[in-house]
């Protein structure tokens, strides 16, 4: 793509971001949902102002489906999906360089990544008829006919192995790995790719995962942009056309269930010797699932406890009043299963015991008594006032609508988000934290050198 076209495309992206930002706070965001003939679920937000569309296709093929001996399989499979496409009929094979050039010529982009729960494919294109048709055709090839070239995988595996070994020299990596193991046990959320699990992954394993999980009937497709329902349905038909097809949506083979994260039965504390300038401290336990009815109470409460940066209680007590840590915070990571609740901080080795004590005291006080009225009001003001920033670009809007689709949330979720935050009471937060957090059963990891 030449320089003038590149500039025009970037200009359009900037304009659409501004329009979405201006409109998000004052207008409802209508989401249209229907079932595609293949069984795929489609979610559409129309925005006709700018000729652009963003598409995300999600499959239940995240790392929770990884075998423990091949932790990292979903992630590397997604990463290899853009390393070339197979030949088909008159269409020649494209290696990774040719594929990249083809996308650049279209001024469009297509990529994949995998998280804990889902493998996601994203397409961005202008909606001018000639460009969009070519972009969708190329995306369909990449989605349905990835090459998974052996030589490229051997190169990538060597690069990943070096990166993993380098990461294993970092205290944050080692502390995080120990904490994940302590919180999740044998649940796949706790699996970490290592040089050993990486060495067990081959091209055949990627093809088996891809062929078994990436099926049209399992897709959730989100579209945001200048495209109507009929165009969206036709676009999805073409995007999914090169994947294995079922005779009917009802014939979609069910996936085996994944066990829930087991609650911790007792407290644990690991002290790991490591010669680093800072001691890393992590405290936590399994938290809650994304569809939990306590979601808003826990979100607002955690903003007060440790998720609000400099306005949070942990920052005030640990950093501002005592100078025990430069940064300290807390967070939940809800997913299809109970993601971890984590309090994290780094401090000097000679302050580690005091910092740990204060962090535990703040957490215990919050669970016992909840926030103050002034803290609750400030948290609501910040969260509600910043809501528009969650939707100030096409990408952010797509992410939010895709999350609604993935988690089966109400279609008016974004329209009612601020009202849900406003409704949270002090008692809601106290009750939710008391239900979810068991202080006497938390896992603690302290990694660093002796003072």
C-alpha cells in the first residue's frame, strides 16, 4: 500500500475513534444478535459514519483446552495461524512474507491470539466493496486453510525457547508461576508454557487442535462498523466457508467440560530465595466467574481496595503513609472459571515483612468492614466518569461487544453499565467480599533475597 493510502487509512481510524468517543456517552449502543445458518452466533453494532468494519471471531479453544504436558499449545497455534496459507485450486500457497504483503496491499489486517478461554481471530478492513470483498476472501483462506509450515515452526520454537529461558531469569516470572500453581493447582488456568512443554508441541498437535475446535458451529462473531445485517450475514458465511462444515447446526459435536477451579482448603506460604533488588509479594486465591451476580459489587469494591491506583486504600496505606512500596494493587481476573484474586506489590527486602503485614491488615479490614461512604462515592464518580474511555475506539467497542457475546451477557449491558455501578451499595460490597474471599485460606508467595 502506498504512502498516501496508508495516511488516508490512519486518518479514517482517528476519525472513527473520535466519533465513537463522542457518541458513546450520550447514545445507546444497539446490538443486534442472530444465529447464522452454520450455528455461529452473530453480534452486530452498526456505525455507518465511516466506511470501516472490525470483526472478531471467538472459539472455545483457549489454553483451558491445553493438555498439561503441552501447556502453551493454544497460544502457539494461534501464533502460527498467520505464517502462511495452503494452495487451493487456482489459488497459490502464500508463505508468511507473501501473506503479510497481501494484507498490506489491502490496507487491512487479520490476526489471531489465544487467552485462557478463547482463541480469537480479528479482521479490520475498509468497507469499500472491492477492498472488503478481497479482505474477506483472504481472511477466509487464512482462517480455514492455515499452512502451519514445519520449517517456520522449528524456527519459532527455537525463538520461544530462548525467550522462555530468558524470562526464567526474571523474578516476576518466577513469582507469578509459583503463585499460579498455588492458586489454581492442576486447573488449566495455572498451566504455564515451559521449555519442556514447548518441546512436546509439534505441527501435528496444532493441526489436531485446530481441526477439532475451530468449527463454524462453535463461532461467536462480533462486527462493529459500516455494515448492515444482510451484509454481515453474507460476510460471516464467506469467512467461515473454508472451515469444516457440519450437516446442521444441531450436529455440532459437543466439547468435553472443563472442571471448575477448586477452592483452596488451607493457607499456604512460599518463600523463594532470589537475588533481586526488590522482593515480590503476591497474595490471593481463586476469585469468581465472569457471570457471577456479584460482578459489579466486586468491581466497585476492588477499585476502592486496590484497583484504583493512587486513590485505592492499599496504595494509601502501603505506599503513601508508610513508603513500603512504589506500587501496590489488587485485582480479580474472572473468566469462564474463577480467575485469581491477587494482591501484588514489590518492596525492598528489608521492608518485605512489614509490607506483607500491612497489606494483609488492609485486606482483612476491607473484607471485615467494607469501604467508607466517601470511598464508595469517589469510586463511582471515577468509574462512571471514565466509562466513555472504555468505548472511545472501534477496537474497544468491539472488545466490549465480543465480551458480551462470549459471556452471554444481556444485549443492553453497555447501556446499563453506569446504572449498575450506581446501584452498588456499601452492604453489597461487604457481602460480596465476605462471600468470595477467605482470608484464612489464601496463598502467599514471597520471592526475593534475605534482608
